[in-house]
């Protein structure tokens, strides 16, 4: 009677899904809302796709010259709030968003950017839909840019 040794090479079937899930990295980020865990009384971290979603949101809300030694990081969206609300400003917003995500967040690909001008409230409603490369999942971030005065 012989004993049979099973190794990775002897596994039958489609192993590509198993190898992809085994190599998946886990992403964590700090929740800026600082929500406390009810039992541990510690800040609850964001994980995986939620962490990437908030990283994209924070990157888009960053203006130029806000990060020391990384002066060009960010989408500089607030600076475009005081430009005329026309097609050129919308195109510039879209171009800044796509450039910012391509340069600052290599974990995602932009699917589309929808910008709606709301002249009654002096604001822009921006919806960015992106695909997370590693998880092959689509997420979206909605940002409302509003003038204070």
C-alpha cells in the first residue's frame, strides 16, 4: 500500500481563483470620523475596499500645496469653485480628478466622472466611479463642493 502525497501541482480544477485570493493584500486606513469600538474603546480602522474608497476621497479633497514636500498632490477642486460655472470648468474639474487619481492612487482605475452643476446652491455634485484593481470591485465616491459665501 502506497501513501499518496498531495501537493499544489496535484490539485485538480481551476486554481487561478485560489491563487488570486491567497495573494490578496489587506489594506487598512484610519477612520477620520474617529468612531470608537464599543468594547475595546479604540478607534475602528477602515479595511480593504472601504479604506481605498476613503483614500480616494481624501486625495480628491486635497488642494495643491497642502502636503509639505508633495506640493502637486491633490485635485485642487476648491480652487475651481470660484470659476464661472460653464463647460470649461466642468472639463477642468474632470481632468483634475482623473489626473489626481492616476498619479496618486495606483490601486484604482477611473470608470467615469459625473459632474452636475447646481446653480441654486452654488455647488457641484461630483460622482467618481472607480474599479479597485486587486478586488475587481466597483466603488463610487460622491463629493459636494459648496461655496461658503
